C-alpha cells in the first residue's frame, strides 16, 4: 500500500472536480467581475491539483 500513489489519486480526482466545477461556473456566468475571479481561482487550483496528482502517480515506483 503506497501512500504517495493514493495521495496522487486523490489530488487527481480533486483536480478533475475543480475543472468540472470551473466548467459549470463558466456555463452559468453572466460576466460579472466576481464570476471571472472565481473562474480563474477554481481553474488554476484544478489544473495545479490535476498536474501534481498525475505527476505523483507517474513518478512513484510500485514496490511490493
């Protein structure tokens, strides 16, 4: 049981969730300044979590 791999999977799922939430907010936006700020924040966090999770899963060796 590799904790790094599990944590990488959790980060990847959080990143996917953040990107999906960004897409939902984008679809329902009216163009106000608050909507744009939330799009940027959720989008950047989603991308960072997704990339770090994928990187952690790829670089962790599978030892039994």
